[in-house]
């Protein structure tokens, strides 16, 4: 059987107190279960969808600005 995942003592150079590491370890154990993994997968799908939607919106705005810049000066009148 594989060893349980544990949080390291330092994350990004910041020392985590033991109480916080224990809470994180409990969260890892929960997320590795069948219900937890489904919730994590759904959350990731939602985040990816939101990022993609924002990306598409920014591309549309960029294309509109480029079309306005390429249009002749009196074409919109």
C-alpha cells in the first residue's frame, strides 16, 4: 500500500505549523476518496471553464479593437 501524502514542513520558503500540516493531511486523505476525487474533478473543470471563457472574451475584444483600427476613418458614419 502506498504511503499517505503529507504536506512538507516548508512551502514556498514558508514554514507551516504542525497544526496546519495535520489539517492539510486530513484534506489530502479526504480528496483521495471516491467522493472527494469527484468533487476535486468538478472544481477543476469549473475553473478550467471559467479560464477558457475569459480567454475567449479577451480574444473577441482584441479582434473588435483590431477591426476598428483597420477600418477607414469615415466608414462608420
